[in-house]
């Protein structure tokens, strides 16, 4: 049996075909866009490496907060973290790195210095920006005395800090029971230990908030 399509049916068929073609074309364009973005982000991840940012005009530079902030808006700028080692007022070693903070620069600085020096320094002096459990453990394991200014040193000298009864530093402690005694005479114990991984892969143990026993 031979059926002849009416002109109206032919027009509907052509319209459906055009719509299907447009829909498929849009899907292909979306797939191409996803592939393009995936390639771009994969490239960015390869350039960044272990960093969380990089400059598109200088791939080795990392966005950091500058001490000189003319706009007073905390704007990030591409920069390098340059470290200087001084001995008897002479600069004896310099390193540059992508670390946005000084805390993670001490260990790479000392390791690189030891590869070129026939000796290691028995005493290391640094400011509060280098204070961390990881750095203390590193210096202890390498038999180096660390003289690092505590990050809360200036604050701890204030009268308000010393009179704050809620701080564990101002409470009597018992090393045997690993507890503190609050101003009301109640024993306060630790509620557990929390493990935190640093940027260098070090796992530090930190105490949970104290609880009244």
C-alpha cells in the first residue's frame, strides 16, 4: 500500500528534523565546551602543583598578601617568598619559594643550606612567623637548638592576658593526671586529641577543648 504524505505532514517532518539537528548541535557544543574547560583546568593544576594559586603572567609566582597594602583591601599579588640566612650580620644563604607563609619555609631552607655547607648551625633563631610543631620537631631531631619567638609573645605580656582565668596557660596543671584546675577549684581534663595534616604532610596532634571532670 502506497501512502502519500500531505504537504502539511512534510512541513512537520522538516520542522522536527531541524529541531532535532539544532538540539544535537547544542549538545555537541556543550560537550566541546566541557572538554575545553577540562583541558584548561588540567593544565592549571599541572602548573600550580602543590600550590593553590599561580600568576598567569609568571607561572612560578604565587598570589600572596603583601605587608605594603596601599589600597587597604587585602588584595593578593603574585610574588615570591625570599628567605635570608644571616650569620654575624653577613647573609650566608638565600632561598626563594612559592610558600605564602613563613611557617613552611624553615625546613626547606635548612635542608637546602645543609647540602651546600660542610656543617650545620647548632642554633637557629627565627621570629614568630616560623613557630610550628613541625619546625620544633625538625630542629630537635637534627640536634639544633631553636630560638623561635612564640606567636603570642606580645599578647602574653599584657595584663588582660595574664588576668584571663579562662586560658589554660593561667591555670595550675597536673602532669600526672594531665588536667588543669580552674578558678572555681574544679578539675578540667582534655576531651581528646585531633590530628591535623600540614602543607608539608606533617601530622600534628592538637588538644580538643577542655571539659569539666
